């Protein structure tokens, strides 16, 4: 089973390197995933993974979606 919190930890890791910010907040994740912050709070409370948003995020940042969802290598895709 895919764990919501682990997926969001990997999203935070990508964001921290892309925007050079040590502390990534839920609002930052919501904005990066193009989700309204209030909707993200509901998604987080229900532990529902926004697959479509994750797909677009992975494409935009050239990140392997398998890595984001499951933590399996390789992290980056070839540009």
C-alpha cells in the first residue's frame, strides 16, 4: 500500500532542493501540486494521494513517479 506521508516526504525533498528552503510547509506542497491549500488539508486528513497532481509534479520536475510513490530508484528521469 502506498503511504501518503512517505509520498509527501519525497515531495518535500524535491521542493527543498528546487526552492532552496529548509522548512517546507503544507501550503508549499499544495501550491507545488496546484491544489488549493484548504483542499490539501482535507486530502492530508484523509490520507488520499492526489495521483493526477503527483503525475504533473513528477513530469514538471523530471522526477520518476515510481520513486515518488514507492521510493524505488532511480529518482531522476533523463531530461
